[in-house]
């Protein structure tokens, strides 16, 4: 139950997935900013920041909207989590785990991913996702183990080698991480993130002095790798990049590493692009609740993500699936139009034929959608 402490603060106690959570949404009209924070055991789990837009709406209404939206999102996922307690299909469990990750419920996601891996122990993507969760939790040794397992199952996936390199880099293993990034680039010569990470491994090696050969021509080699990273992904050209290059030029390697790492974090954003896997689950299990407006919003979000991550094939695949879902709504509208025509003229044979064809097509489309989204 929500409790209004004052006009710009809303609190709700939540229970889901066997735990208690606390949701607080607040805003300061003086600076025009607000935040919606989900807590577990007093620790912030997920933070959403927003602005109080000057569109005539009172700030309290904006706070209430964000609070209700986050509350509904949590409750829907919590219900799905309960409904899928006995689920054994690894593809469904994968999407549930990624929906949990989307809300930064990492411990719950680990449990679901482990269930999925038990059901499909040869699925490399599940091991990779589990490794990414451990990266988020900064458990780099477990992350390393997961990525190595993923590579053993699918050795030609450049992302897996890059992710392994990230885990090794955080473990301070400069040479091993450098070789992992090198392998990722060998498998995908346009892999901007791997070039940037390889540059980071060179700078860290310059600090730790682990490998002599990596330390040679440090500035030239690092700037060359960063130039390639920027060339393939302009998002890497940010304020921190220049600060890092300046520090590198001054041989201040700790400052260079710090600035370049901040530039990497800003460019990449999150390890899990917001792919709204709960969107799939909503369709599969709560199709009657899905609205055309939600599909259109999902498409717009994906289009914005593609602008930021133009080389993520998964995002284009997501966009294709969203458009396929949207097709169902268009078919529903077509059926309504034909039925209206027949109501006005019951003997309208062309409308009868078109109605029957569209109904049959819609049945096939719904079967296709369930197969695609699963």
C-alpha cells in the first residue's frame, strides 16, 4: 500500500519472490529531478532517474506516474516468477532470468539461470548470461568460470572471449585478458568494445608491469587501439577518452586507466541492453493484457537502442519480433472492419471472403508469434 509522506514522496512496501522490497519515488521541484528506487534489505537494487518536465502537469502527478509504473512492473514480474516456479523449458527460463536482470534482481536471476542450465547444459548463451550477472555482482572469479564454460561449448563467439577478457582484466590478469580480447578481434575485426578493452589491458599492464612485451610502445599501441574502437563505435569518443589520452601522454598511467575506464562505462552503459524480455513473457502468458501502445513504445525503445548499439544483432532481431507482434493488432483491426461491413450488408461476399482469409491468417500468425517469442 502506498504511503504519501508529502506531495513529492511515495513509498510502497512490496513482497515478491519470497522477499520483502521497498519502493520509494521522490522528486525535488527546485532542481526538477526525481528518482524511483527499489530497495532490498535497505540496499538500493534498481534506480530510475527522471526529470519533472514543464508541460503543465503538477510534479506530484509525475511522481505518482513513475511510482505506479515501477510498482506495476515489479508486481507483474513477481507474478510471472511464481507462475513459472515449476517451468523446465530453458528458453522460457532464459527470458524470465533476463527479465529479472532488467530489474536488477540478480540473485533471483542466478537461481533461474542455474535451473535453465540444468535443463540445457550444452547451452553456451546461458553460461554467458550467468557470467554477465557475476560481472555485475563483481564476482570476477565466478564470471571467469562461466565464460570459460561458454567458450568451451561455443569457441567461435567473439562476445564470449571479450567477456572473459573483462573478467580477467578485473582480476588483474593483464596478459590473459589481452589474449582474450585479441581472440575476440580475430573472430570479429569490427568489434569496437574488444579494441577498447585491449587498450585498457595495455594501460593496466603498464601499471602492474606483468608482461614486458605488452609494455613496449605503450602510448602508440594504446592510442591505435582506441582509434579503432572509436572508428567502429563513435560512442567511445566522449569527454573521458580525451582526458585518458592526456593522462597517457603525461605518463600518468593510473589516471589514464581511470579516465579510459570511465569512458568505457559511459559508452557501453549496461552489459545487458534493455531488451524487455518481460515483454515476451507478457505476450506468452498474459496476451490479453498486451496493448498496441505497449508494442509501439517497445519498438521506439529498440530504435533508440539501435542508435546507441548499431552492431548488436540481437536488437535488430528484437525489433523484427516487435513488428511481428504489431502485425497481430493490424489483423485484429482488419477483422473488425470486415465484421462492420457485414453488419451493414450481411450478403457482402467479398467481405465474407476477406474476413475468413484474415481470420485464418491470424490463427497462423498467433502460432508463429508463440514460436518466435519462445
